[in-house]
């Protein structure tokens, strides 16, 4: 167990990276290593090992150790046969590969599925250069991760048969470097790849050491390389370009999104919602409640109390233990766990500790933070359960540790079988799965137990009102106070407040783009919390005014329904934006979106419940009741 804890801590530490602390200077003619990463496609979301296709191989394939996040992302980082030397521009033949029928089928299938090849040089990912037009009419260079494996022929592409797959078998590595008087050598600040399809020809018999290609130099009139050929000749050339980009700024083109105005517009729209809700809450707190409290506290005779109406009448039932109180306490505890994990993760990313230069760091740190925040889940669940006068603390501990994590892990484990069936590198190995189980049972569960123990030891303040033995009859409610309607109102506003940012996050995940605007994300998260809290308070107040004292579950479900809107939007996003191919990939998408929506519901529902609880304690604590 001690070794497992040590490895977990090491993975956590490895997830932190300060950009710009360890640049490497290359001397002239020094070998620069290119490592292959993986094959991925936004149409399947099933990554594959680079060497699962018939590419050139080095004499010995050496795998690089990956962190937990990289393994879960299906990354398999290995060495490559490409020989590149600092400052040396040259054209070279990588190899000649004979294709069997299975190879041709695999190549054609991956090309049709729009797979991209990912490589790494000096910890920079290979990228395809794009020219983006800005809103002001100017043009700016941007990078798209990886390069296309091939393309489908069409009438617009000379020398191709429409509908036939072609393979990009020539790579042009454009390496940008920066020199300065402050250091010796050169630093790599850019790694671009231009992929071409060329049907190479050669003279005489093939000589592996010195092949005589007749298709060099490359010309536009050369025929492209069909993916169904019996052999492929892979070639590459290297171009070195001097650049003024400093090493500390070399990630800017990768991370530039060019849509700051959209983010600001989204935040301004969300702020309008927040201001509107704040005005409603202020009106309730300052006018209505102050007037009602003054009238209520001026009552001197108990008989006069019976003539009152509204929220004042349910003071003896408002803190009555709700049904399924254990489940509600567990949900609140897990929601606080997720909220703390999210805050810390975003904070670390904003400070630059979680850099895209350290692949998988965000996933690694997020998982380990969730495990460590188990004590928060246990503590909050125990405090809530104790306030509900619950006594089954053992059941509470087990449910907090295993209910929602178990649902997530169960779905993940189920999906892993299908990923295995596709022979994808995204399938989590048995060893990693066992390590996750060990962390869950040997680290997370004890922390939850400690949190529950601390929560039960905490002395709670005396409730502001006493609860009657006999529950009050709840009168019939108006149509606009039915649970379904309040869930729609309570969920659509929080979802609307974060809708634009959710679109960018989903695009980064499902369209495989970079997302690094954590400052915007922090603002949106703050707006989400305020919106959920204010929405819950408003709905809770109107519910109590109609003498419905069962506010606990409703306050959780009202704002927690934002997760239902997110899951519903996932169908719209799937049909309007994505072009996912295959039943397994479709199942992966909706399963992961279900998990995301469930966790989002727990966070928003928890915020709504905590805000309503605070509101109830405040208003009834100001009431004079014997």
C-alpha cells in the first residue's frame, strides 16, 4: 500500500509543470528525436497505436512511460525511425513497406475515418498550420494538432479517383528554432508537418541503402499514393526556419483560440441573468421578508399566529427530515467533493501548474484530487445527515464512497470491453484498472470514512425552530409550483449561464482541440454557482409561501436539473456538430455525456440545496417562536 501511495503522489507531482523552466538548447548537427504519439479521429474517438498501421519502424521500438492521464487517453509514446539533425535540411527515404491485404484494409478504413497522426519533437506536438481570419479582417496563423493520415479522392483533386482513399506517405518537417545571445545553441519553438501523397517511382532494383527515386524532387503533377497499393515508399524532408518566437511563448499558437469576444459575450449574458436574479432575491430579502418578519414578530398572542398565512405557518415543519435523507446527504457530499475538485483543478491550471506540455496532467490531477477530496465528501455528507437526525453512519459511509463513484466506474469498465473489442489503445490495461481500484478502496474509502467521522463529531448549532410530532398537511399547489415546472425553470437558467463555455469544452473534447482559457472558465463557474444559489432561493421562497415545507429534495432537484439540459443538449450537439461513425463510438459519446451530466447535476444540485438551507436558517432564525 505504501508503494501505491508513493506512486500516486509521484503521478500527482508529475502533473504539475511550470511552463518555461527547462528549455533545451541543441548544438548544430545534434540529433533531434521525433517520437510518435498515437492515431486519433474526431469521428471515432478510438485512438490507436501508431505502429498498428504499416509505417516505417525503428530497429527497436522503445515505449515511453506514461502517467495515468496519458494511459486513459490512449497515448502510446514511442521512438520513430526519423533521423533529424539540428540545422541540417535534407530529403531522405524512410523505408519501403510491402502491404498485405489486411494492411490495405486497415489503411483504407483509417483514412475514411479521418484519422490524424500525432508526433512529438522536443515536447511539442506536431501541428498543421492554418490561416484563420479574425473578426477585424486580419489573418493569423493557428495550429491544428497532428496531420491527416490521408484523404479521399474527388473530382476537385487531380489524379485521384472519386471516393478512393489515398495515403500521405511524404512528410515535410518544418522545424522553427530560436537563437539568442543569452544562451548557446538553438531552441526549438515550432514543429509543423506538411503531409503529401506521392506515388514514388525508382530506377532499377530497389537499394535499401541508396534508392534512386525518379519522383524527386516533388512536383505537383506527380500521382498520389493509393491506399490499396501493394507497397508504399515513405519519405520525408526537413526544413529549418529561424524564428523570433521565444521559447516561453512557443505554445501560444497551439493554445490560441481567436474567440475571446464570444467568451466575453457569453459572460456578459450570464451576468445579466445573475443581476436579474440578484434583484429578485434582494427584493425578497429586503422588502417582503423584512415586512413579514416585523409583522410576525409583533404577534403577542399565539391565537393570532393561526390567522397568519404563507411561509410563517410551516415553521414547525420546515426542518422535518426529508424522505430518503441518506441519499440526499450522499448526493450533497459528492457534489461538494466535485465542486472542491473543480475549483482546485481550475486554480492550478490558471496558475500555470497544469500545462499542455505535460500530456495527461489535467486528467491525472483531476482523478487524484477527486480521491483526496473524499474526506470533503464524507464530512459534508455526515454534517447533512446529522442535521437530518440520521443514525446509520455506516450505511452513509459506504454509499458516499461507492454510490456515484461506483456508477461512474461501472460504466467506464463496461465501455472498456467494447474498446478492447476494437483493438484500440484507448482500452485501459488490466494493471491500470487494478491500480484505480486500489486507489479507490485503499485511499478514497478511508478518506471518506475519516470525513464522516469528523462530520459526526462536529457539534451542530441548535435549530432555530422546533419540529412538531405530527406533520402539517400540505395544501394543493398551483401549477407553476409543481416539481416538473420548477425543475425546468431552475435548470434552464444555470444551464444557459454556462452554455457557451460548455460548447467550447465539448468541442475541445470531441473535436480534439486545445482548451486553455481557464480564466474564462473560472468566471463562468462563479456565475454558475451564483445563478444556482439565487435560483434555488427564489423557488424555495415561493414554495414555502405556498405552505410546502418539503424543500430539501426540491431545492436539490430544481437546480440539479441543469444536468438534464446538458444531457439533452448532447443530442443536439451530436446531430449538428459531430460526424461520429460506428455504433461503439456513438455509445462512447452518449455514455461519457451521461456521466458528465450526472456529475454536473450533483454540483448544481448541491449548490441549490446549500443555498436553500442557508436561506431557511436565516429567515426562520429571525422569527421569535417559543
